[in-house]
C-alpha cells in the first residue's frame, strides 16, 4: 500500500488530499475547519482530517507532496521587483517578511509543521514539491474519465506560469506551452473585480453573475487598450494600466481614466448600469480569449477530450460556451479547480508521473466520487451533537424523511440539507446545501436577503435529475460539479403521471421557461448540477420524490452558509447557521429540525457574524 499526502498552502486556499494506491480517498479545504474563508495558512486541520479518516499516522505516510515550488515563486517575486524597480519596492517589502518567515525555507518549515501531527515523523526526505500549473494539470487529467486529453489550466499566477497548455496520454502529462506572469487572464479578471468594488480572489463570481445584466459596451476598448490578443489565444497585457506587478493595488489611474469612473467603493457606491456593462464587457473578453485558446489547442492536439483546471476554469459561463461551440467532443473540469485542488493534483502527479504507475480510467465515470471527499457523521454522532446543542429534533426512516421534505419543499420552505461527506471544491453539491422550490416567484429574493444575507441579484443554481436534464435545459452532457452554464429551455414539456394522463388526456404539459424563475438568470441561463444516483443516492431520491408530487425534477441548490462564511462542515456549524438565518428546516442525515420548534433563546443574529466577501 502506497499512501501519498498532497498539500496546498500559503497562497489562496490551503487544503490537504490523500490518495492510496492511486485511489482518491479524501480531500478537504482548511477554511471549512478553521471557519476563515479562503484560509491560506498551513492546513493543520485538513491534514488531521485526511489522516484520521484513514486511521493513519503521518509517519505511516509514504510521500508528502507540496503543490508548488517555493523557490521558483520567490524567484518570480525577486525578478518582478528588479524589473519594475523602484516602483515595486512597496510590494516587495510587503511580501518579503512573509517569505522569510514561512516560505523561503519551506522544506524545513513544512517539516516542522508536519511533525506537529506526529512526533515520530522524522524523514524530511519524504517531502517533495510539484509545480503549480503541473499540479493543476494533474488534478484536471488524472481523475478524468479520459485515456488521452488536451489540458488547459488558467489562473491568476503560480510560480511564473498563468496559462498552460499540456497534452496527456495514459499516465503521462507533457506541458507544451505556457504564458508567464505578468500576463494573466486571472489577474485581468481580478483587476475588473477590484474595479467594480468586489474582493479580489473571491468576488470574481459576482462579476460573472452581474455580467448578464449589462451590455458589453467596453469590450472593444479592453481589447484595444488593455490586451494584445492573438488569433491563437495567446496574449500580452498592456502593463501601463495595471499595478499588481509593482504596487499593492490591481490597477492605476490610467485604467480608471480609460473608463472614466473611479474604483467603486462597496461601502458607499451602489452598483449601477455602468458596473454591469463593465462586468459584461470583461466577461465577453475572457470568453473570447478562452474560446480562441481552446480552438487553437484543438487544432494542435489530436484528442477529442479537453480537461481544465485553475481558478479561471470556475468561470462556468465560458465553459458552457466551449461545449456549445463543439470545439471538443468531451470536456471534464476539476471541481476543486482553484489552488485547493492543487493538493490533489500534486499527489496524483507523484503517483503517476514520479512512481510511473499505470492508469486505467473507467471511460464512463470520473474518479472524484462525486467530489464527496470530506468528513461525514453517522446518525449516532448527529444525535449526540444535536442533544448537546439543545436542539429539538425528530428522527425518521430515510423513506419517510424524503417524503416529508419533498412536501415541505413544495410548501415553499427553505431547507438546510446536510448529508454524507462534505464536498471538495467551492460548490455545494447536495451534501452541504440549502435547497428550495425553484418554481416559487419569491424564492430568489427571499433566499438572497433573508437566508444568505447577500445582494439580491445573485443567481441560484439548479440541481436536476440527470435523466431529465434535457427536459429542462439546452445541455446534453453531465455537469455533476455545477461548472457548466446552459440555457433553460424555451418550452418545457413536463411529462404527466398516469393519473394525470387519464384526467387530462395528454402525455406532456407544455409550459414556458419562466416556470423555474428562482434558478433562471436574466439571460435565461442557469448554472447546472446534474444529480446522479450513483454518487448521491439520497439527494437523487429527494428530487425524484419532489418530481412525483410536483412534476418538477429541479431544485434550487445553493451552498449552506451565509455571505462571507465558509460552507458548513460539522453539525454544529449547520445548527449555528440554521439558528442565525431565516431557514425554515434543517435536515441532518435522518433527523429533521423545524425552526418554530427550537428554543427561542438559541436564535441568534447571524447577519454580521462574518466579514463581507
Ligand atoms: Fe493556481
């Protein structure tokens, strides 16, 4: 038995992953345990979790692989400083102390931290380093159901690379070309995230969500002034407009002058049509770059399959367009596409590339186990915890519970759904989700304002039974990780059950797409999760039951948290979030908690508990 622990840390989202003999066993992000969103510190809790999950001590682990090479990264900081000196001095000084303290001597630093898990761990030579984009590429290809593929990884920046094209076959990944810092699609998108008043590295989703409300009026200006985009998708940014290589902000005055408005202050300035037009413009530019890149890759690499990872792969609107344009026949996206997934990629890269192990993809399903790779709690643990929290609960059989909850959904109740192993990656996929009836007119506003405490424009995503996907959406391929956007069908045909068939004398009911308003974006698109009975049987059964009583095989699915809070991990987290928001019902495994039956003094104001993201 060979066990490999992968770690990503000290940059964006730290995480740990464990693989045994090449099988993905467990993976989790540190933020879920520390309750600090995007926590980038050494992932002590995540490492503890993956070890305990397999009853292993650290000294029993064969290899530990870090997701990037600290020295290369240090070199980039140093060279950037020299290239832009003296302008870059401020940022260099800001980053130096951290590097000196934690990063420059990372092998020793890591070794010391690892020993905290197990005093008997004494072999520093078990620690290895992968490369940042190589880790992303490995996380995109090795778990995929493909024997061969083209790989595209795009993010802000790793060591030097920001965009990487690779080709993979069997157990081997070969990097073909790279685009280097400071030329970066991720950082370009982040510059606009900053300009529209959202937080860099987390507000990118908001820009994407805002885009359909605007018109791409500034697309031409961006393409003319900010970026030199070639036909093959390669690009260079015009660094006259950006500050991130040299200063502590993303953009400079030239940038704001170009668009004629200052950076939006989220505390004072409301979002206006201008910001929506800006969001729409940068989204259009990003899509154009990605489509050009993917098209040129498809000409160069003879494979029908494309794998993607890196933070920009989370831009599901762009992903949907790749699919729609039929550039590749199949596309697979790593659900933990950001730096957290680098932990898994680093471990897999070591197993296949360094140890030269054979790879036998199933060709029908991927190796991520639905991305349900985190902690879980059995009924006994749930009950003990609920008791200790003074919660009022009912225990039901699974069948009974599913029927009860399907009916509560129909009654427009908002429900916290806590089941099985927590998801790895930024999306809730029916293990730590808030779910609701998508047919309700008031649901989007209600969930945004009273449950999630966030902007009312934020769209919600649908979970749909895989076999019914085509009844509701213009999409034909699996989207188990909610990473593809497609249109809601113009005319939806709902099949009638036997009783209805007799009653109405028709097989199918024709209705317009506005029938699921809570998950339909203003441009009639939706970010889709297909639900599969093989990976999440209980959630599948729930939607199936909901369909039985409503004819609707779609649910609203949003992450179980409030604005600024990491997704809930434990029963305690779930109960706290339930009691601090307007959620009506909490379901933990086979236990149901109704809000109106809880002790009033346990209710709390949760709205300002977490920092705005
Ligand atoms: Fe990255």
